[in-house]
């Protein structure tokens, strides 16, 4: 990680930024192993026994977890701001994700409802943690370096996913060499992933500081009622944040495409391109490298050319990727599409997080990142469920489902063009001044 003090906020040490990035390192194993590379394909092939509705069942289970996030993320964010509780809630979400990921060890052939419940819960806690750790970003980086520092974290995160997947691939390769079926070796990879998450997140809880201070509370309100009151205040003044709202709408669409690729990449590779478990894991492992490069490289590009041009560039890349995957008849073209997806994945995820930080008032960072999480999770329902329904209705036409996925990137690009970044930043600064006057 490049470390120049002028990129960091006052009082922030190199060790603290590293400890913050270590959470991205820790939790990326869950996305890589459970959602993208191994358990999703295992769910369709083994848990649902390759039934025609298997892909839809997988996307529906994830949709339930994301619906829970939509209902709770803004409230959790508002509570975290009011009580300066980001770090406490982050710890609870980490424990929840680690526990329920480890329990996936017990899922075997036909254990549909056990798998669904554990995926819903593990993914719920994983996503809560992702929103909370992102809310620390504006406290760590200077305003002009949000893209760079966000890129550091996301890039480092892909390395963590790479290591978790690499350990899992090593075990899977050995197990397959011993003639073991997937029902025996996939559960072990869930334990590997849970242990890596737990161990790698320790530096975050040791060194990352909770800089926020508890805010004046509304008298006579319970914790939950106060959280809802804070959200209500934001909604009442939503016109003051019109560029934030437009960007959140943009996120819903372009993230629908991204979440589809993340969720269904292994299934597409196996069902369309004929990859086996080992092939798929190696593909995702290499893509994690390109994603890390994309996040790191585009973080610096974003601070130089601006937020909107950077995100637009990645969305054009996503559109090209979808077309390549749709047309691919051989593995070479599919590998090209997958690695282009990796470059765009790291860049677009990091760039979106940085722009939300730029649009967030100081006193409402967790709440606004909760709204970001709400948009991402709405997209995580919209995109994968669309893909699952299309593949089900078309009797397994995954190419058609992938092509339709590309429309979400086009819509997102169109919405992006109407965002005024300086105006959105001024709205955040005005909100910060109003909050400071209120405290005074």
C-alpha cells in the first residue's frame, strides 16, 4: 500500500489505515468463496440436485437477505451515528457472518432449507459489516484522496479473497485427487473461509478508532424511534441531496449488473462454458488479481480525472464484458470477458464508495452509507432475480439472461450523466454546517 501522509486525515496513522483495509481483506473471502466461486455452484448442483429451479432458488435466498438489509440498514446507520456505535455494530456483524458461514459446513445434498436460512443470515451480517466499515472512510482520508484510499482498501480486499480462495483451491485439488465428491470437500471450504474472516479482522478491532462522538438525542424517544426520526429528517430534506439521490438511483441499476456477475459467475461458467469446480475456482482466483489491480489503479485515476468520468469508464467496460461473455464460444474469449469484469469490478466498487463519502455530511456518515447499502442491496435483488427468472422461464438459456443483465449497465450510465458532483458536495457541506450550528 502506498502511504503518503498528505492523503490521510489529521491524526490518522498508517497503521490505522492498514487496519481499516484489513477488514476488506478479511471479508472478501466470504464474497469470493461463498457467493462467487464455490457455494453458489454447490447449491445448484448438489443442494437442489440440478433442478430447473435451482438457480432461481439461489437468487431468491440472496434476495431475502438483501430485503432484510433494505429494511434495517438505514436504521442501523442512523443508530450508529447517534450513538457513535459503528465499531460495536461492526464487531457484532462480523461475529454473525463468521458463525453462520461456519455452519454451512453442515449443508449437504437436499438440505435446501438449512442452506437457505444460513445463506440469508450469513449474507445479512456480511452486508451489514460492509456498510459499516465503509462509513469509516471519510474519517481516514482527506477529501481529495477519497478515491485513492478507497482503492487501497478494495485492492487489499481482493488479495484477501485471493488467499481464502487459494487455500480452498488447494484443499479442493487435493480432495478431488483423492476421489472425494463435492459433498465432502465443499463444506470444509466454508470452515476455511470462516476462520480466515475471523483471524484477518482482528487488526481492525485492535487499531481502528471510533472517531465519531455521540450526538444530542431526542428526548422521550427510544433508540429505534430516534433512528427512524433521523431517517425521516433526511427524507424530508431529500431535495437538498438531489445529486446523492440521483447517484443512489444510478447505483441501483449498475450494481444490479455487478451483483448478477458476482452471484452467478460460477454458475454461468459451469452451465455454459463447461467449467468444473477446479476450473471455476482458478478463474475466480485470477479475476481477483485483476480486480485488485483495477481497484488500486482506478483509485488514483478517480482523484485525477474526477468521480463521474471514472465510473462512466468502468460502466462502458462492463457493457463490453457482457457482450464478450454472451458471444463467447470458447474459453479464451470467456477468460478475456472474466478478466475485464475483474478490472471493472474493483474500479466501480471502489469509485462508488468514494463518491458516497464525498456526498456525505460529517454527522451522518453511517446513515448515508446505510442508504448506499440499501441501494446496493436493492440492486442485489433486482439483478440476480432477473437473471434467475430469465434462465428459469427460458429453460436454462443463461446466454439470454447474461445479455439482459447488460441493460442495467446502460441505464446506470444514462442516469450517471445527470449528476453534478460540486453541487452534491456543497449540499453535504451545508448539512454539516447546519449540524454544527445545532450542536452549538
